[in-house]
C-alpha cells in the first residue's frame, strides 16, 4: 500500500466516526425525556398554585392536539385531579349482582348454529 492509500483510509475512518457520533447524538437527543412542567418541583411533588386551569394534550409526536377550531385541546385541571368513584361494595353473600326476573330480560332471536342441529 502506498502512503496515499493510508491517508484515504484514515480520512474515511475519521469521517465515518464523526458520522456515527453525529447520528448517535441526534438519536439520544430525540429519546431524552422532556423537561418537567413548571408546576412540578425537583423532588416530583406538584405545586397546585402554579398549575394552569387547563392542561394541553399532546400527541405521540409531542405536538399539541388541536380541536376543530384549530386551538390546542385542553383538559380541565379538576378533571385530572379528581379521583374516580369507588367500586361498588360487595354484599355479605359473595358480591353477586341482583337477580333479574326472566320476563324482564329480552334476548334477540338467534339463528341456530350447526352445533345445535341434530
């Protein structure tokens, strides 16, 4: 090999290394989590006095979801902070649902299946 060939190999290797570094840096920057909102303290607790009344919703790409008027879709703070209703309490007899009389149940007629035929 000549010295010219060695230089080509060195230059190509350096350029390939820079390209790999640039791609890995770009990918890691895209995968980095977004910064916390201003109402979340560094210890992870929420300061409700700084929380906005309406919180925008973002999609998979991180862009805000727009409503039919072209404005960002927002969820009211109260809707996010309220707890769901508790599950129904089971009764003493095993939590079975109440029985419904047969005459009040109306089932749609069904065509017989091949298994039902003799």
